[in-house]
C-alpha cells in the first residue's frame, strides 16, 4: 500500500506545474486563488478514560516506583544492532555480557518483583501443604484445644480487626480488577466505531485528493484571465507607464506654453483696454478743462465788477482772484504715448492660434496608450494564443495521468482491509469475551475467599459468647470459625493461580507501558526507530529506503509523524521531491521565456509625437518682440495716480461761498454763490466719476481699467524675452527626451510590464507549491491511525486496563497472606474446642499445671472429661 500511495502522490503532484522561479519584486497585483477544498476528518485521536483514570494514574505511579529509570534509548539501539546466538559463544563476548548486565540493571525492578511473585507462587502452595499436614497431626493449631489466657479478648479483637482490614483491602483490589476488566471489554466493543471512523477518514483522504488536484489545475484559468485582462489593457497599463515617465518633463513644458498663449490673449485685451481707456479719459479731462475754464472766466468777470472796489470787498475779491489759478485740471492723459503699435503686433501674433497648437501637443502625448495598443495588437494576439496553448497542455497532461486508476486500486485495497477487519472483529470480541470470563473467574475466586472471611467474621462476632467456655461455644460462633478456615483453605488453593496471572500480566503490561507507551507519548520511540542502520543494516534511514528507495535521504519516523499531526501535505511530509521534484515538472521557465521574448518584441514608435511645431515657437518669439516691454508704464501710472484737478473743487466751492458771505449783501454775493454752486456741479458730474473706482460710469471704469491693464502689461512684459526662451527651451527639451529616450523608456517599461505578467504565473506556481506542501493530500488520517492503534487502543484501552487488573489482583494476592494468618488465629476463638483448661484451685495453678503435664490442660484419657457435643461431631466427621 505504501508504494501505491507514493505513486498516487507523485501523480498528484505532476498534475499541476511547479518549479518556482525566484520571484521578482512583489508583483503589483496579488491574485486570489481561494482555498483548496478540504473536508473535515471525523476521528478525534484523543481518549479520556473518565473516572477510572484515577486508577490508571495510581498504576503509573507504582510502575514509576518499580521502574524509575528513563527510557534506555542507547541500550535498546545496541541490543537491536547486536546479534545474539548466530555463533557459539556469542553470549560470552564481553560486549554482549555488558549489554546483558545493562538490560538486567534496567529491568531490576521488574525482575525483583517477578522473583518475589514466583517465590509466592512456589512457596505459598508448599506452605499450605505443610500447614495442612501439620494440622492433620494436631499441630499448627489443628488440635481442638485452646489455652485460656487473660488477654484472650484483646487478641481476638485484634485478629478480627486485622482480618477485616485485610478483607477490605482485598475487596478494593478485586473491585479495581473487576473495573479494569469491564473497562477493557467496553473499550474493545467501542473500538469498532473508532476503527470505522479511521477507515472513513482514509476514504475521505483518497476521495478528496482528486478534487483538490482539479482545483489546483482549474486555478490556472484565474492566472490566465488576469494575464489576458492586462494584455487587453496594454494601452492603459504599458502606455500609461511610458506616458508617466515622460510626463514629468512634457506636461510642465506644455503647461508653460499654454500659459504663455493665455498671456498673449490677456496682453491683447490689456492693450485694447489701455487704448480705449486713454481715449475716454482724454475726452473727460478735456470737457472738465473746458468747464473749469468757463467757470474761471465767469468768475473773473464777476470779480471785475465795481462792487469789488469797495473797501469791504476789495480784500476778499483779491483773495478769490488769486485762487482762480487753481481751477484747472491736474491729470493730463492727452500727453500719454499710444499703444497702437504694440497692439497691432500682438494682433499679428494672435493670428496664429497658439493654444490650438499646444492642445495638439497635449492630444499627441495623451494618445500614447492608444498608440501602444495599436502597435502591439499582433504580438498580444500571439501571446494570448500561447497562454491558451499552455492551458490546453496542462489539461491534456492531467488527463494522461492514471490518477483514477491508482485511486481505484487504493480504494479497493482500503475496502478489502476494512472488510477484513470487520470480518475478524467478531473473533476479537469472542476472544475478548473468553478473556473477560477468565478474569471474572479470577475475581470470583477472590470474592469466594472474601465471602468466607466476611461470613466468618459476621457469624463469629455475632455468635460469640464471652461467658461460654471453649468447649461450650455456640453453633453460630463455631460456624464462623469454620468459614474462616474454609477461606484459608481456598486462599491456599487459589492464591498461587492468582499470583501466576499477576506476574505474567505485570511483566508484560509494565514493560509495554515503560518501553512502548511512555516513549511513544514523548516521541522517544521514534528516535529509536530513526537510528541509522537499526532496522536494516544496509540502510542508513529505513523509512526513506522503503518509501523513496534511497536510504541516504533524511526521512525520519518522528518528522513524518509530527508533520502528519500538523495535517501537512504528504508531499512535503514524505519528501517526495526526491522521487518527483515539482521544481522540475512544474518548470514554467520554458513558457515564461517564450512569453518574455514575445513581449520584448513590442516596439512602440513615439516619433510622431510633436509637442509644439515651429510655427508655435515662432509665434512665441514674435510675441516676445511685440514691444510691450517698451511701453512707458511709469508715465501712465503717474497720470493715473494724479488727482483730476489741482484743487478739491468741493472745498474750493465751500471756501468761495464762505467768502461770499463776508461780502455785503447784494448782487456780488449772489453771483459768487452761484459760481460756487457751478463748481460743485462740475465736481459731482465730472471730477467724482473720474476719481471713484466703484461706479459704472464710463470715466470711472476707464480709469480703473487703465490702471489694471497697465499693471498687467507691466507684469507680462517683465523679462518677457527670457520667459519665452525658457518655454521654448522646456518644450525642446521634452521633445528631445521623447525623440532620443523613447526606445530606452519603452524597453524599461516593457520589462516591468513583462515582469508583471510573468509574476502572475509565478504567483500561481508558488501557490501550487505551497498548496501541495500544506493542503493537498493532508496526512492527518495517517497520524490518527497511528494514534488510534498505539496511543488509544494499545496503551489506553489494553495496557492501562491490564496494568490496573494486575495491580488490583496483585494487591488481593499479597493481602491474602495476613488474612490467612489472622483467620487461622481468629478461628481458634470462634470454633468449639474438644478440650479446655480446668483448674481446681486458683492459688495452686502452677502445681496443677505440673500435675497435668507441660500443656497445662486435662487429658481426656487421664481425667475422662469429654465434650459430648464435640465428640459426636468428630464421630460424624
């Protein structure tokens, strides 16, 4: 079965693809292959003995007292490797003598205990025979005469107590033996379900494996679909990567050119605004100048009136007359230079749509993904066809493998094994019944002895009359003594049989516990089995020699058991890579090389990308030479910052009106006040609109627009030539980068793109390898079978029960000795005697004793004192 199982696992591994190439950097996308389907195993390889476990622990503690030595690994290895009996005198070799002495030293506890048991077996029947013969000769308590002593009651009570205690201990021992006997029988009957569970798990192990293999193979489609999806998106993936590599240089250059195109349009608007605003302001200031001149003329005529000649008005009129020069405009926009020349040049520049040219550059650069997609259609089609070819190869290869045949053979073998076990399990149960019956008979032997002892104690205690003499004791008391002697007789008859069973089961069960169960629990037993050249003198490692046909491979029982306990895959557990290396059969390098070559043939031509043509560049140069940097911005700003009039007309009018109030009432005063009102009207209607910025009147808007436009032109013209040269240089540098480095960038990005595609297959291969190692054909059932056979059935079911049985039965056998002594002694106090001591005078007891002989009691043939009851009884007996 092992060979077939190995063949199956090899075929399982072949059905996928493996050899994991060294992974590149972690792939950009992680594929989700899901979980390998696996069913849950039913067997729980753990046994809890329940309440009887206390007895098991007591037996383990006793065995530790008998055998406190640790597991003798070295001794067992040497004994297993040493040959005995092949030649005459092998046992006399010094090394063999040393090994024998070491084995005896290790087993000294069992040897001494077994020797004591054998002495018990030999001497107790002999002692019983001698005791019987001695009593037949009226010795050893056989004579029906009891000497009366002062402490007779105390002795009787002590013997009764000791016998009762010994009987209780024997009762506990027989209960332990009976419990162990029943436990073993019940566990053997329950082992059928455990056996069925293990076979079911093994069947799941075989039936579930093909589905796991199919799942591993089917997940190739996940890899292929992801690769095809990325190939279909080669434009966004590869093209975008290429585009991003150039974007750091191209986008800022085009953005700067587009910004300059916007600056040209803004410059044109600013120049137009300056031209219009200056005309509007010139018109306004000319009207203001004309109105102020009229007011000044009329005011001068008024001051020429004769009324100003009077003494009261002369000084006031002179003051007003001297202030008339202030009624004139301050800001003169008529003298500002025009911007028509610059505006004409900018209009010529705008005849070429620079923004459209820049947008064409953007469009050409942004079409890189589509350009890559269009130029790689044929190659990508070949790659997709090749991926389909790989998938079809995998599918066809798996169909060629005889997995189903091997599985069918193993299933048949498993079915036959299960049928064989089920057929012979009734035989095991039948023999277990015989064993149970034999153990029950042994327990019944002890129980029979206990019945006699308990009945003897009960009858003797209840029927005893302390006022009755030994020859006149009652029938119940006498029956109690007879029961005790019957128990003694059966003790001599059965004790040696019990001890033989105890010695045999003790030596067998104790050594199995110490040499198999305990080392199996701490896995020391596996270390012994893994000893080189132990099980086969030609093989260094026995397991690898059996499974892998190569004993030099380090495959150990301990490692296999540990891995199966952890439910690892059987491929890694049995080191099947030495028979079938998935790194060779799952070698995707031949596929990846073909894919790499096809991807490396991708050649994307980016020479058609033109960021900005010569017309656009010349347009920028024409703009830089438009002359806007020659505008006298200072003159404009000076005039804009000037007040409209030299004097605040409102203040002048108020002052004029105040001075008019100083004049005598009359026409002069009224005329001056009228002129003051005219000045206020001019201020409100013409000066205020020219000065204020937040009204909608054309003069105010013209003044504000002129200021903003001049500032804009001033900023734009600042180092305009340098700025244009920088923009053209940036565009030329980006264009040069595309023209000269495009092939290198495309090669680099194509390599990354290829690594990403191949990375999917490497992920798949890595996942397949990990799944085969950890999940496919997980060998937990094998460990469960070993645990069930050794730890549960052999150690927990059989050995613990057997050890508990001999522990209880041995205790019964040992305590039969004090029980025999106490029963013999106690029976003297319960049985009716034939003769008794008779004393004529208490004061002369010693003399009477001397007269009656050394025994100190009357002889029937001397004194003729008979016990009629006992005489009749003896005659009948």
